[in-house]
């Protein structure tokens, strides 16, 4: 692991930032009051104020922070909660993108640092947790694309299972107070036309991706029972918003439509997903971080069930493109028919609920991709297949 002196050169110098000790940050920041969210209506987490003030000098280790949800979470917690220090660890696979955090160092300075590393590398994780005293590890790092898991499941086992096991062990040995495992509703499998997944729903994964996430969840929960490690698991429905890699459904359809290319829709397009804006998910994770009970699972959903074909048509309508661009393709192997999340337990226990209206959030997301081709065009060239 690079020394502090050389940490700026460990990755992109524009993103990587020097480190300061937690003791030094205490002296300057412990008297600083928590900055409220932008509006109480939009990202309510008022119940967290006292906890955040008590832990005024906390440092959080975010893994996979250059991905879609991880990078949005880093922006969210640095913007809305002061003081919080974030160390971002990402191995920068095809979906990890330093550009997702452009401007973070300029805005937040030494409150943020980046380190390129593989969470499955025990030596690297041990060195990092030796250098810093972390209040929490929030594990976003994951291989997450179902199609890729079908073609190459070993990568998913390496990151999602072995990586999680390494992190758990290092966090336990170094006295990290909280470990948050970011998981997915896909571990529950597929629903019929009615019903919703609850925290007690049985695990029934349908793909190597969801099986690897279910395995990681079980390792995390076993650490609570075996070692009394303070862990939580959060399972969320489909996210959407800015900085999502173009292989995922919503950005893929937006970009295809902007380029007047056929929009590939699996099967008959009637698969149903529950959509949540990534900012609502970030608020939920913060709530779980400070108010969640050890050993607990929390489900987060957006209460916005939509069939894929209907979603694609809405995207085309917003962009003023014809429905004739839709191209039905052979269905994905093991394609789950319907997901729906019951998040009533999380809403009740964490004083959280999704705030973003799906239609408005989708329109904003589409506009973000329209306005930011310089972000997604290089990713198309790098990925090569989209």
C-alpha cells in the first residue's frame, strides 16, 4: 500500500487526495454542527442528527465507490453530513469510473480520498485498516450484471463472496464498529403476479450473480451470530439515476434511443421491476448506518413497479422517439419475472421512506444523459459491446 506521502500518485492525481489523521480532524471538526439535507422534503433523515453529531469525526470506508450507487453515496454523505471522512476503495473494473467522482476533491478536499485496491486482497485491506481507524465499512463493491455472471461466474465469486469474506475478517480484527452489506432484491428470486418480498422471504437466487450476493449476505449474517460483529444487510430494488453504467436497462435504452438504434427488450417485455431513485437509496443506507440494529436485514423499495416494455415506451415518449425502435430479443436465461419490495419494516424502524416520484426522477435521469454524452461515450468505447 502506498505511503501517505505517495498516496496522491496511487491513482488519478485529480481524484486521489492526501490523508489526515482522525485526531487532527477531531480538533477542527468536532464542534461543527451537522449540516441539514438540502430540503427536509427531499432527503429526510432527521433522526440521524444526534448520532452523527456524536460521531463527528467518523471515517467511513466505502468499497466500490467508483461504481454507480457507491459514487452517488459518496457524493450524498459528503454533501449532506458534516463532518464525515470517506476513504473510497475500488479496483476499477470496466464499470468502475473515476469520472463518477469528478469535482469531489475540489468540493470536499481532505474529507475524501481514493485508493485503488481489490477487496479480495487481504494484505491491501489489512494495510488500509491499519492506517485508518474506520467507524464503518459500507460494502458496495460487487460484480452486478446478470448477463456477465452467466458467461463468467468466477469473477462474481471472487469479488462478491471472497471479497466480502476478506472485508468482514479485516473489519473484525481492526475493531470497525459497523459493517453494512449492500445487497439486492434479486437474492429472493422471482415473484408471481402478486405479493412482495419481505425481510423474512426465503432466498431463491436465479443467476450466478444473485447466488453470489446471497452467499455474501449469509457470510455477513453469520458473522453476527458467530462473532457478535455489528453487521447489517440492506436489500434494494432496481436503482436508477445519474452515473449508471450504460449496460443497465434505463441508461442503455436512453443511449440507444438518442443514437436511433434498436432498443433490445428481453422476451415479451412484461418482466416487472420496482424502481427507486439512487438518492432515496443513499438516504436509506445512511439511516441504516446510524439507526439500524445489528444482525438485521432491511429492504428498500421505491414503490414504483413497472413492466420493462412500459418503461421503454415511456423513455421513447419522453425523448420523442418512435416505438418502432423497440426490438424484442430472446429472453435471458433464468430471467426473473417480477420483483417487488415491501419496505414497510425499514420505513418504520429507520424513519425513512422513498421521496422521489418515479416519473419526475426518470425525466431528470433522461435529461442527465442527454446533457452528459462526454461521460457515457467513452464508456461505450471501453465496454465495446453496448
